[in-house]
């Protein structure tokens, strides 16, 4: 990685993060606002974000790559794709649109200071490889930092873990040289990471135990998209196939959520029965595969071709549903008193939320506490002028929301340019003063562990549409694509320079 190219001293827009969201932002800035100067910085040595960092065996998408891909570039591979295939796709987007000159890797933003007097962000950071510092100014800051901390995953503080003599691996930091051959391996966790990792390593391990506190819902399918294949056989253009499959996926997901909400018990039973059919007669499905929550509360994990269930059925993977009491030097002891011998513990226990990319924010001399902020439609924030955050879709692929958030931000920037505005701030209207404040992600609608754990660090939402992030894809997309900027929630100031 070459970090010798200097970042410009001033930019119209600084994009933070070169993952799916940052690449999406760059595409829209380049194609819709070619006169805007911008750069994308990332602390990592290359693009991809999530799909660069995660290298554990079996890592792949859990939603279809047709929808994890962008609306402007067709996905042509199998629907559930490995990390490398996603990075290849992202690399093509960068190359085909000549975005590379705007990308600066190995640069970590550490502080951002806004001055309303000169309507500028002063941004400071570190070149990761050399430790040198850099500074620049930008008129607008577009945070595309994702939602979780990349350096380190979340590992609960279990009793005795410090004295454990074996190896502890978090899948987010998978070591290149790990040797699981013949070892007693325990994966702690129950989500998508466990479900993809366990079948991928089961053949190498001496024993492989999955220890979960509570079960997850699984949906199993082959890695094919029959409609796409059929349309391809009919020589339908790839652009059409891409667009049709994306619409179909949204419709299917929204119908599914509706059915799950209306018929929670039936949906629950159907998913559990699907799993039970994959497992041997008499298997304790009640204990290991009957979640306490309802399917619509969290993402349902996908098992491809039943690989996880096949390895459980063959005895290569043992499921244990129990809580950890403590670690000894060579084992884990559960609350029920079972002792599981282990040489390697894999903590598939999730993420730590990254609040605004762990950047220290100051606005007009005051440090910013993001938790005091209220979101304008899940993309702008009170108390943080000239800043947007691309937060993707939760139930659908992340990119489905990132696409129209990018379009909105580019429209906003264009509006500021043509109107001669140097500052935009989201400001609560008088009538919003009595509005009930609610969590940024409504726990009634979506409640993964990282969101619940970090709720106190996140901005708030409000009880009216303008101040909340919608989970209605078609509704929110059509609003944001056409929304006028004069709704009283956005305050524009003329340019001072
Ligand atoms: C294993 C795994 C599987 C997943 N599977 C799916 C799936 O199937 N479907 C789905 O929709 N979602 C999935 N997700 C969620 C996934 O994170 C999103 O789909 C999407 O990749 C997020 O893209 P992003 O660009 O917003 O953020 P990220 O991919 O997190 O990238 C953010 C980038 O910002 C950079 N950054 C952050 N802070 C700073 C800073 N201060 N200075 C400089 N750079 C910074 C980081 O280095 C990183 O490269 C998955 C997540 C994981 C971990």
C-alpha cells in the first residue's frame, strides 16, 4: 500500500470508510456531482471494509449479493457470495468508474472539529503505517464507517478466561496461520458467523462443539436463484435480471416480515420444522433450535445446502445450549455443570458498536456526545452540521438503503451548491419539542445484541417520520428520492466565504 500520495489540503466532501457505503458514496459523487472535490479515506490497507476484514473460513453473505450489490451494477454470480467475490465486485465498481484516484488507504480519521464561523470541518488523523499525522479541511463530512469497530470484536468478560491456557480467536481477527488439526475446538455463539464457520472447519477439528446461550432461527436453501437462472436462459439482459431480482427480494422480505408479524407462532413453527427435518430422529430440536424470540425480531440466518445440519447429523458438530459459568485452564464449565474440554475457543459473539468511527467530534468548541443527538430520517443529526451517516438497511441487504441515502446526500449537496448555502443543520422544530424520543433502532422491530448493548451510545429517534429511520423500504425510498429540503427540519445558512 502506497501512502505517499498526499491528501488534498481542502475538499468539498470527505468520505470516511471505503466499504460498500463509501464506494457507493464515491460512485454517486463522481457520476452526479463531477465538479465536487472529494476523497475517501480508510484506516485499512484497501477497500471492502467488512469484506476485507473478515477472513474466517466460510465467510459469506447471508443476504443475496443481488441486493448487497449496488443498483447500478448487476451481480452475476451465485446469490450467496464469499468475501473475495464481494471484494472483486467492489474492485470492478472502482475500476469501471475510475474512482481509484479519490481513494486514500491506511488513513485513520481521529478528530473532526466544526467551525460555523468558516463553515468548515478541520479533520485530523494518522497514517497507520508510519504514525505520521495528517490534517485537512472539508466542507462536508460523509461518514461511511459502518456500524461496528473493526479492530476488535466483542468478547464478553467470562469468569476465568484470563487463566485459560488455550487459544482464543475472535472470527473478526482470524489468524492466517491457525492450526485446528485434531484439536478440541469450541465456537461460542449462535448467529450467522457460527453457522458459516462451523461447517467450514468441522473436518479439520478433533472435536467441534457449538456452545450457545440461546438458539437462532435458520432458513435453509441451495445457493441458487432460480428466477435469475431462468431469465438468463432466456437471454434477458443482466441489468434487467439484477433489477427484477432486487425487487423480488424486497417484496419477499417485506411479505415475510408481514406474515411473521401477523402469524408469529405459525412462522416460528415453520422455521423450526424446516430445521427438524434436517436432523436425525429424536434430536433435541426443542433445546438447540427453538429460539425464545420471534423470527421478525432478528435476522433469520441462512444455511446453504443444509451444511450445518449435515455436520451435526454426522456427529462432527455437537450443539450445547447453556450459559458459561467459568473457564478452567483447559475447559469451559457451563451453568448446568457440563465440562467441555477445549484447546481453541472461537468467540463468535458479535461486535462492538463504533460510534461515528470512534472519531472525537467537536462542534463550535463543544465536544459532541452523539447520544444527545436526534436523527433526521436516519441520515443527518442534530448538533452535527454538514455531516451525513450512511446507515444501511437492517432486514434487507445493507446496500438497499445505502443506495438511496447516497442519492439523497448528493441531492442535498447539489441543493446547497445551487442555493449558495455553506451550512445545513438538522434542527428540531417548535412542534417537535414535545415529541417522544425513542431508540435509533426500534428494539420492537429489530434487536440484535450489538444494538441492544450499545443503545445508550446511539443517537435518538423521534416519534414522527422526519425524526426516525424507517424500516419500510419502498416507502422510505420514494420519500427520500423526492423529498423537498424545505420541511422546516433543515436549516440552511448562506456561504460565508
Ligand atoms: C461477517 C459479516 C457478514 C455480513 N453479512 C451481511 C449480509 O449478508 N448482508 C448485509 O446486508 N449485511 C451484512 N453484514 C453487514 C455489513 O457490515 C454491511 O453489509 C456492509 O458491508 C457495511 O458496509 P459499510 O461500508 O457501511 O461499513 P464497513 O464494511 O464496516 O466499512 C467501514 C469502513 O470504514 C472504515 N473506517 C471506520 N472508521 C474509520 C475512521 N475513523 N477513519 C478511517 N476509516 C474508518 C473501516 O476501516 C471500514 O473499512 C455483514 C457483516 C459481517 C461482519
